[in-house]
């Protein structure tokens, strides 16, 4: 299943399309739609994962409601959003958020509680992560003594680029950099503690922030299986990669093919799509304690 095709009645609104989200400018607010697109190795795949966008939206809305932090979400109810007559609200239901317009901070605020991904690769070479010296002898997926803040640039294409905190200060200034580091670590710790009670380890995550009326607010998605590494706590064992709640089946299948990662990727087989969908829904239900409405 591919991303939903939006009704032509929305076409006159300015739109920006990312790898997963379509964002329509409604004038005084934005309509953010999480599609079912899925990306891997910097490519948007030709196959979508049915209801993936609804999972990301439900999880984000859950956290926005739970966390005591200013954020951009206004509503997930489109009935009174003033969309043009003829807009197919059924296909937008569950995957759409009306959000505040704000000035986006040009930094990905990454918080890591465990050592994996690009951090693990750097640590193997230099014993550091984004220039932060870590204790020797750590293994892949080791839990860190305390979470670390490792910012990155926001890139329109390709991977975000890890930067030092000092470089972040050069880009946005010392005071906002300090505030974003403090607030990002605080949200991660509170979210990770809650998720741990639900049997999920949040190994790391990235936050996006914006300014609204001069105040820093949390934007985009928050603590989802797309913006974070979710691991089942009952299977956690450091020293190797962990099973996960995201697109592991997709990556594993792609890695087993002869795809060179430099040309358009192949379509996913039905069983990989189905298993990936199941994992996203499992993460959503286990984390939120709520039944997934489109199951």
C-alpha cells in the first residue's frame, strides 16, 4: 500500500512533502499528514506500510498529551478544521494533526541512553560519540551511565550530520542551545521511564523544536518508532544488535537482496509489509495501552 492520495480540493494549499509527511499550509495553522511511506538507506521505498502513519500520529498524540511540555498539536479532529468541501476525511482520519505554525529550530536534538547506530560506530573508532568521551569497554547497545545529548543538522536529503554541542552554539547561540539540551534530556528521561514501565526500552530518540510567540515548543513527531529506537525490554542483551519495533524486517529483507542502495529500491514482498505493520501496531498498543483503532 502506498501513501494516501489526497483529494484535489487540497491542491491549492501550499504543501511540503518529506519522506513520510505531507504538510499543508492552511494559513493560520498547518495540516500535518503522516503517510504510509517508509524509507530505508535514504530512499523512500515504492511500497508503503498500511496504517504506519496512523501509528505515528497516535503515538505522538499520546505523548503530547502525557508530557508536560509546550507543543504544536492543536487537534487531531478534522471535522471542524474548515477543509474544503469534498475533502475525503476518511482517508485522512487518524493520520492527521492540525498544528501551530512556528519557526523551526534548524537542529535535530538527539538524546542517546544506549550505545548503538552511528554513535556505536564512532565509539569503536575513537571512544567518543559526537566528541563526548565515554568510558572504555562499552559494548554495542550498552546502557550509558546517563543520557547524552548529541545534536545533528537538519538535512533536506540524505542523513542528518552529527555535530558537536559547540557547533550547535555557533548555529543558534549559547542560551537556546543550553535550554534545548536540558529540555530534550528531560523529556527523553521521562519518556524512557514511562516506556520502561510498559516493557519498552527507548534507546535513543530525536526531537524537533520550533518557536511560537517567542517560546520554544516541541514539534513534529515525538518518541515514535520512527524517531526513536524501541527495543523490547524482556529481550534486551548488550553486545549485539537488538530486536526492534520498527522497520527491522524491511532493513533485513533489503540487506538480503542484491540491491546496491544507489539505484531505486525494489518493492517489498507482502509478508515483509505485513510483519512490519504488525510491529508498528504492537509498539503503539504496548506503549499507549490503547487499542489501535484501525487494526
